[in-house]
C-alpha cells in the first residue's frame, strides 16, 4: 500500500513539473474541496487576509519540520490578518494519519485535504515542501521550497504603497526636500 501511495505521489509531482514561477505575481488559483475533517473548504474564503499556503504530505519530514516556524509566524502576525493554511496532498486513506499527526503535535492550522490534481496543477508544484504567500488582494507574492522569513512576511503585510516623491510635488510648508 505504501508503494502504491508513493507511486501516486511521484506521478502527481511529475504531472505538476512546470515551474512555480509562473504563478508568482498572478491572482492565486482557487483551491476548494473539503478540509481534513470533512467540512467544505475554499481558499478564496480567506481573501482579504495574507495567506501562507504550505503543500505537504504525512511522509514528508521536511514539510513537518516547518510547522513550528509557521506557528511562530501566525502568532506574530495574526493581528495583521496573517494566516497559515496547509494543503495535504496525501491520498484520502492517509488523512487519518495526517490528522492524528497534526493533533498529537498541537497543530491547528486550517487544512485542505488532498485537492484534485486538476486544481493542484494551477500551482505548478515541482516538489514538496512548497509554500506560497498570497497577499490580501489574492495575488501570489512569494513562492518557494523554503519557508518565508520574517522580513519577507513583513514586506507582504506592509500595505503602504511607496511611491517615489518628486520634490515640490504636494509639498507642505516646512517639508524638507531631498538633496
């Protein structure tokens, strides 16, 4: 059975072997289905928040090692609308193992259970662990096999538009012009 699951996962990873850079800077593709507890799930329900999506599987130790870092990020930035969502790509018969692992390690992120391949292909997965960060406008701002660091999250959360300022433009009395 393990061999069959491994073959399925390898097939899916080969199927999705397009570069993930193609999603960076674009509107995030929708992911919907059911969560690991069997309830309806839609990624777009989180639009308006900054979302770190991590694709993982129960057999992926590198994936699981990132969860404590994700918990730190979520605790640190939750008050600014940041949330972590896990997308488990295990076959349905492995969901109980994934759920047991999460609960026994006190990991309580929202978890989308295995999405159909036609939905995952939109994310151009090459391998896991794979993370993306989606901004509040639902645009993919960061992608990678590593976990994003605080600086990268801060940059995405900073919603101020920094426009270059032309001296003399909209100056108020007392403004100091750059040299």
